[in-house]
């Protein structure tokens, strides 16, 4: 089959367009729930029908909507966009008799009650993946970092894999699934990135040709129709000339989004400097990184990571403190918010506190909706 009949999904100009490096963007996935029961409820398609397509997009189910930011030099600009979009969505939620919230999973949402949106991409996924895709009621924060040069983009992709556990540990916000405590701080990882064969921690890529060859293999064989069907924790986005970080649970407290965006940007700044200096660091195998990712998924900041140099266990919070110190030496980003978040309980801990105080996952959902509303200065319902 010729390339004109089946063109590559990766542009020949990818990562070679001369666009500014180090700029940022983000996508935030939020949920809609019924005002009385706080169970997940439809409404996303009604919002999308009246809002500009560049601000919001549909995400699989009709109770989920994604906010898309513009391009910004710093995390503060990204979070400013996310805040303005939350305000717009809160207005629509009020009009539709819904509440708006966000967290890695919904504490009481039942996937059996959700409708996959009437969009060709998601209907194809429904046919391809069946039960797996229907029960994927998960929500995350994605951060994009602009890069120029394919070898540099590949280096960032390969090295960022090592820090997926750190990003997850800071952002865990999904201890519940279907009204049940999962004994995990991130059930989102369990239900999404460990369920799909093209999700989770990717293996390292040895060359640009290896990457494009893999994409073409999937496309030519009919396994994927778009690059969006590769759901790795870190992935290349050739259409935007960005490396996309997808390791974060969605955050209820909007302030934390800025800290996590700064974390992602500072990591990329550090790795970009490594590549440009020619002092390349080793690329770790998945089996070593997965040990730390499991700890982050299970324990959040309260577990331990394996130091890849000494092979000794280090408290997770201490490991991230040390990493933030390293980052401060190679970036001019404002890391003050990140330093604060490292010392705070995670959002998952907040959910568990509410649950233990009230004995109710319904009250957890109510608290998430209230705090999402308060995050942009809206009074409680």
C-alpha cells in the first residue's frame, strides 16, 4: 500500500518547525454530576454544542468534559486559562442542574450508567475495546512542553519516564472506585493505564525511525486511526511539537495544577539542558521505574522509592524534595508552589479524611464538587 493511500500520522515537519521551545499548555478533565444524588450525569454534549471547540472537547463519556488551554510561557498563564474555563463550566452546570467536579476517579460514579458520546472516534473505541472502554471513567491532567529537534524530543521522552512515579505520587487523587475504597491512592492508574495495552509507562525509544515505524505499523494494520489512541504516561505529540505528560491524576484544588505544571516544565527544562550539554544520562528500563510507580499508585507520598543509583529505599517525599532541589539548579521557573505541595497531604488523603469522618463516599463526592466550585471563587451551592 502506498504512503499516499495510507499517509503517516506523523508529519515530516514534526519537531522541526522552529516554534518557540519551553512553552506550555494543558488539558484538564472534569466531571458532571446530578445536583441531588451527586452521581455522574450527562451534559457534556449540550455544553459542547454551544461553546467554542478550541476551549473544550468531549472525552469519551457524556458526564466528562475536557478544558484546553492556550499556549503560555509559564504555568501561571496555563492555570489562568483553566480557572476561566472552570468558571464557564460552572455556569453551564448550574443551568443544566448539574454540579461540576474533578478528581482522578468519581467516588460513587457507576460506569454502567454512562453514555459514550456520539463522536466517531469514541464510537470506534467502543467497538474496538468494548467493556474496557465503557468502564473507563477516569480523569487526569495533561501538560504539554514544546520542543524543537527530534533527537531532543526523544531524549525528553525517554528520560521523563523515570519521573512518572514522582509526578503520580504528588498528584494521587482517586482512592475510590464504584463507592469502594480500593486501598490505592490512585485507582485511576489501576482502571486506565494498567488496563490498556497502549497505556501506562512506555518503553524507551531508540530512534526517531523506531517511533515512526511503530506508529506506521499500528496505522497500516488498522489498529489505530489517530495518535490519540496511544495513551502512554508520556507521549510525543508531533502535531503540536510537544512532549505530553499524562501521569497526573486530575486535581480538585486548582492551585495544585500550577504546582504540577511547574514540576513538569522544570523537569523538561532540566532534561533539555542535559541534551544540549551532551551529558546524556542512562535511560532506565521499565522494570525499575515500575517499582516506584507501583509505590506511588499504592501509597502516594507516604511510600518509598528505590534510588536508581544506590538501589536503596528512600521515603517518597524525601526523594521528591531532593529532585526539586536539583530542578531549582537548572530552571528559572517559580517552584515555590511545588515546594509547598510536596509538604502537604495529597488530594487522595483529603478524600480519605472526609470518608473516615463521615463514613460516606457520597459526602466525598459532595466535598469534591464544593471544593471545585470554591477553587475559582464560586460560593457553595
